[in-house]
């Protein structure tokens, strides 16, 4: 490669490094209006809404900190405009009405390695193309609720008063544990892949899917209604316990 081109690339990388290495610090509730990385620097107590995301391509690293509410409002929400390219990682949210709430206002939203408790409506709610990975949602209304073409993988969603996991068309729901929820363990609409999940002791259905959907390698037991129920025809069903 031309040495001048290599030099230019090096200059561009070095100029970008400070922004990558030094995310903006968050120590209290605020409205975020600029894209980029942010890091929470302390535990935060909120009365009502806390973080309002008014920009695309925002990532917040909770850095192990706890965001606590007073049983009202939203821990994290948009500003009424469809937002995209958001990420929230590595901390705890508790005692809000809504935890991370982009059910109608955010696409391409990633939530991973979060603990979300005592949110009376929904713990995690995102719109289309969400990636929800390795979270624990407990004692919320619904635990996790995602729009179409999302990926929900390796989460624990248990002891919620509603449904543990709800996923819309074309989503992948894999290797999750949904137990002891007041309503259903896992519910999906059509054209999903539901694989390798466990659903135990839920108050209604263990796993409920609309066909056509691929339903494989799931285990469901001791649910009040059917352990594993497929609605309609043309589901691909293999190696489930019990067989639907």
C-alpha cells in the first residue's frame, strides 16, 4: 500500500482514539442529545424518568452501577422519535414502571448483561431487530418483549407477574430460561425459531407459538396450562420435551 495512504489511515485512527477511549460520563438522570459512548460513574436514584435518548447511535455502559427508581416512570426511553443503533450494557435497573423501553420507539437496540427487577409494566421492551442477550429480568410485569426479527438469547426471565418472553414474527428465541411467571413462559408469533429453551411452572402456557415456526430442543414442565402449545399448522417440531 502507498506509504501516504498508510500515514493517512494512522492519523485518522489516532484522531478517533480519544473518542473511543473516553466515553462521556453520566452521574445523574439526563437527556442524551449526542451520539457516542457513555459510561455511568455512580449509582443513581431517580424520581420518574431517568435517561431520555434523543439521538441515534448511543451506547451506555452501566459499569456495574445500579439505577433505582421510585416505582414511577421510565429508566431509559426515547424522546418520541424512532431511534436506532442503541446499546445498554452491564448494570442493574430496578423500581420503575418501565425498564428499558423502546417498544415503539427504537430499532436495532442491543441490551446485554443487565439485571432488571421490579418494573411494574415491562423490564425490557424493544421494537424490530433487537438483540437481547444474557440478561436477568425478574419481578417485572412482562420480562422481555421484542418486535419482529429480533434475537433473544441466553436470558433468565422468571417470577414476572406477566409473561417471561414475548417475541414477534421472524425472531430467534434460544437458550432462555422462563419459569414461575404469572402468565406464560414464552410466547411467539409466526415464522420464529424457538430452540433450546426451558419453561417451568408458569401460570398459563409454558411455551406458546404461532405456526409456522421452528420449535426444537425445548423443555417445558409443570405449567398450569399446556407445557408446549403450537397454534395452527406447519410448525417444524423436533426433540421437544414434551412433544407438542
